[in-house]
């Protein structure tokens, strides 16, 4: 079945450390891919998107993601995490009907 | 510019009652999505519309759930009768058909059925 998978349910990083959240996709062709962030009590907010072209995509809040066809991955990265980045992150992919991963909760410790 | 608007933000009702959730998409967006989010099942797509027409309702849990989009600026999700297992956060999202498929989410309605 066509889907995206987020293998990490929960990740803890220290403030100032680098971050990488994993996302793998399973589609016949390269899908549209997205990363969203959800803060507690809020809706999802789009961080970045990939359709084609440059495989390194820049997003808001200092996030970036790299599309790797050979690994069927679209991992989200940030060089230095801030306490305000603590939230749940969702990878999604597809075409007209996107599917969402199960989310990764990020905890940031001082 | 207003984003997706949902009302009410919180709803507490008793089992057996009818519940209606409302959504106003972003003006100009021609896709509208209804999602349900729970701890156990994560984010589930219930139904989506294109140009006010339901395209895929395969995620609607059962006949107790129904959704309508009478015009481009309004949609409802109705649960009748409601049950405690319907307690969840319900999100509405919209997108434009510019081959982007990025979705803009509303703040959600937290439904509690007692």
C-alpha cells in the first residue's frame, strides 16, 4: 500500500543539538512529500514540501529536508534545536490524496 | 488573511446526541478535508471534497457520520447519534488545486462524548 512511515515515535534532544527525524515513503513514483509540525492544542502547520528538482528543501523555522530516492526517504533536519521546537512532527506524502505518518514527538531538554 | 476556521473549538455532549462540526475553508481553495485525530489511531482522513463534491469517503467510520459541503465556503461534519468512542479532535483542512496538495489546517474541534 502507498504510505509514509515514521519509525521514531518519540525523540529527545538537547537544546542546541542537531536533529534528524526520519520518514520513509512507499509509492510507485516520486510522490509529493511534506513535513508538518503540530504544537499542543493546535492544528498542523506546513514546514516544507518537495515536488521535484533540488533534493534539499528549505522550510520555515530553520528546518530542511532531503529527498533521497535511493533510500525512499525524506528526512527532516535542523542544525540546532530550540526549546520552542518541542512538538509533534508529521511526514506526509501522496498525490491527490495524501497519507500521514504516525508522527514523531520531539522533546527538547535544557 | 484568515486561515481555516472551525467551530466550535470544544464540544461536550452526551451519548446519543447529535453533534455538528463546522468548517470554513480558505477562500479560493477547492479541496476540503476532514480528519480525526486520536492517541490510538493517529490522524485519519475521514472524507474529502473537491469543488463541493465528495470524492472519497472511505474513511468515514460508519453511517453515524455524514459530511456535507453546500457551497465553497462551508462544510459540516455530523455525528448522529454520538458515542463515547467518537471523542477525538476533528480537523478540517483545505488546499488549492495548483498541483501542490499542501494542506492548511484549522485549529480543530475537541469533541468529548460522555
